[in-house]
């Protein structure tokens, strides 16, 4: 079975055709439980997310701030496995028809096996992977198998990336480019800042791929601001915090559905 890169491409193109940015939500698999995590993904989609990134919880995250680290720790203590990540992708995709990507560090894939991981992700209906710590120059094996299975390879660029480096990264990627709005770890911020807009401009000069901005967006106003210059707005920590702060799982699902609705309005007010 082929993965859903075309669904991802078409979804981002449809948002652009509507004159708006896409809303991309991030939630870790296995949080608060595997079943609860699947319901949370469905809830953000019901609220208005166009695309979802399912995080593969990691014990030593590089990019993730304290909120997502807390959720990852809950998931890992609950015994989450790669099979649970695949199940989350499958059930969320089958229930909604929305493109679902996996966001993961490289080590778990390397240990699991690239061919096995890409084949299972495609079979589950996944659209691709975001790989924040895989250097482009070491990505040939991954890209070979991702291409074979119809999966997008999304690389992360940062404000520190030089123009020549941006061109190398974007030439190797597919689906979209993940532009980290600032140097640092994930988490909500009071402001997303001018760095992000400059980075989007420099990245666009190197590629036709959509450029989506993450790290720091937590409310409709920030989503509208970023939607003014980016093709997609990526929100993670705000959704996870809404789940963490809720008194129970049902309230958490209501909270993320509601937040997705506010952010979906935000990306339409660019």
C-alpha cells in the first residue's frame, strides 16, 4: 500500500487555493493513553486541523520543551511502542481522511529498521515523517524508502540556517518545509517574532514546497499573524498543555477541540 503524500500535497494546495494557511496540529501518541491519544487527534481534526503530526515519544528529545517532554514521559511510562504510533496514525486517518504524519527523532527509526518503518507507516495510511535531527547528507536511505512507499520527508530549517544550507535541505525534502520560528525548544511564546517571517522568505527563495511555521504559536492572534506570511501554522505545545491542564480526559478532548476551532479561525484571518 502506498502512503498518503498526495493527500498531504492536495490538502496544503486546497488551503492555499482558499487564500489561507493550513492548520497543522501536533500531539504525541500514547498521551494520556494510546486510546486517549487517538481520540485527541480526532478532536483536533473535528475542531478544524487540516493536518496532524503524531509524535513518537522519545526519552531524550532535542527539540521539545518541557510541556511536550511531560506528555512524552507519561506516554513512555504507559509503555507506548512504535506499534501504538502506527495504530494512532491508522485509526485517526481511517476515521477522518485527514493527512497524518509522524514526527520522530532518527534513533527509533534506525533501531526499528527503515524499510520496516516506512512500509508500516504507508500501510497505516500515513502521509510522511518530520525528522528534526536527521542530517540531509545522511538521509539517502530514508528518502529512498519513503519515496518507494509514497511518504513525505519533511526537514526542519531554523533561523541559523544559511541560504546555501536552506537550498540543500529544501531540495531533499517533500510535502512541506518545517520552519522553526526561533532558536530553542518547543513551547508557547508571547510573540512569534520577525525571525520567522525572514526565515520563510529565505526558504521560499529556494523551493516551491509550502513553508509551514512551528514553535511558539498558541492562540488565534498568533495563528493569524503567522498565516500572513506562511503556508501553514504548526501548533503543538498549546494542544498538549490543554490536555495536561484538563481535570479529566473528556475535558481535555473538549479543550483541544475548542482550541483547534479558535486556531482554525485564526488562520483564516491572515
